[in-house]
C-alpha cells in the first residue's frame, strides 16, 4: 500500500472553506507540508496535506492565497492536530502565515519516547500498520505547476495513515505509563516559532575545511561564497545547485589566476568551469589583490576554563541517565540530553525545588530522574 487514491485537490478559496467546514466536525486531523529548499533559493510552503479519518486533501497555496480557514483549524483547541516531526512544519507555517497549533500530537516524539527502533514515518507505518511508503518523489520539486496526479497522490500518503498511527502510538504510550511524558513534550512543541534566517557572521567558514585555510584562501572563499549567493538569489536556486561547497573549497585552495589554472581544480566540473570561469577567476583575483597586512585575521575564541569538579558531576549524572535509559529501552539523549546534564551540573541543585528551577528540565524528567540525580550529586 503506497500512494492514496481519491484525493481532494483544493485550488480555490471556496473549496478550502468547504473542506475546513467538514474537518471542523472531526476531533482529529493530520497535517504535513511540502517545501522546495532542494530546488529553490527562497523556501516557502508549496503544498499542505490534510487528512481526517474519512478524507484526504491536498491544498495548493499557490492557487489559494488566503489560508486563514486552515489556520483556524490549527488554532482550535478542540481539534487534535497530528504531525510527524512537527518542528519544521510549525516553523514554516509560522513564518509564512503566522499559523500555530494549539492541540498537538507528534508521532515522531511519541516514537522516541517509546524507544522505537526506527522513528521515521515510513518505518513506523510499516512496523505498526503494514503500510509501505514509496520514496520515488522524496526529492521532488513541489514548486512545479501543474503537479502530476501521481505526485499529489504521493503527497497525500504522508497524512493518510497518520491518524491510525497516532492511535497505535497513543495506546502504547498509555500502556507503558509514558503518555503524560508525551503530552508535556507536545505542549512544549506547540510553542515552536520561526526564529528567522541564520544571521551568524562569516557563513563561508561553516563549510567543512574552511577553518584550516590560510588567511588569503579564507578571503577567497568568502568572495566565492558571496558570488554564489548572488547567483543563487537571482536564479532562485539553492546555492549548492550553482557550485558545490567542495568546489568552492578547491578554488580557495588553488587560487586559480587563469583559465588553465582553473582546469586544475578537480572539484569543479568542466561544465561549471565553462559557464562560470570568468566570474570565479574574478572572485579569486579580488582576494589576491588584497595586501598582506590587510588580510582578515582569525579571531580565536578562548576556551572555557577546565573545571574537573564540573566534569566529574556531569559524569555522575550521565551514569544515572544511561543506566535508566537502558532499563527503559530509550535512547539516552531522549531521556535527558547532554546540554541539560551540563546545566544541572552547573546549577548544583541541593533539593528537588532547586532542580525544578533548571531551565528546560521537564516535569516528567524531574519525577523520573530527580531523586537519582540528587543522590548522584550527594544531596
């Protein structure tokens, strides 16, 4: 069982209103989104899949400009909204439309808290429902129009079985006494918001291997990176589809001054040398023209002072966490991640009250791990 038949394609405001009027009578709906960051420079929602227990629909946000009826469904506290791995969907729905979920169930979070061996949607559907999803359109361009019928059917499959999966996982959570854990995590997930584009300085230095370059090579990489961003923005293509990171790094290492030298950059395909050669050489030439004294120098961030007592406290907490994770059949990071262990060790709580004040510590973690953590810290 793979793609879904009898999918409602919503391409008008009237069709959206009619569908949401029907969906509002349902206690639970399933939602997914499709973007096109693999194909476009500017990412946005290009498709929204919505399923009830009886109906599967695919909404085209390029055809329907006002999606407010959908936003009202998400915001209705009486309707449970199911996602699989809601974080990204919630962020882009908030970014593009200001939509927020009020009553969430995330099947990925549920699977993590159950210690499922595979937490991807395809693995969970096959394991619990015997449903096998195809991957043929996994990297499809959802911005293309018109969308072929088989792509629409494929997209609908992501939500068509989500309600049934939620039923199974919720029962398992209840049986194992972990449903309250999940409900707390879902409540926290409802607070997810779009936090804006990555504005950290020197994005070119996040390319693997960039920090090992010399000063002039790093400057060349910066100019090449900026050129690629400009090309990607103008053509509405993701940067890696213009020139790969490996090719930029190869150019920065070789610093080619001519077409012949450009040919020695083995990471750059011949077709791209032919298409972009003059631009790439000009970008490198800008870096070569900078005087040695004016080259940007690397700012070294001082390392944190090593505190053996802190490290020892973290190790004690980690030992408690790992033993309990093994007993529960959970990934240790799901039970309590390393950043939270570090925060607890820094706080050095002397009581349950002190421990409860550590940011990001969940109530279920406090109940489950609190006494053991306090014992491990000697309290």
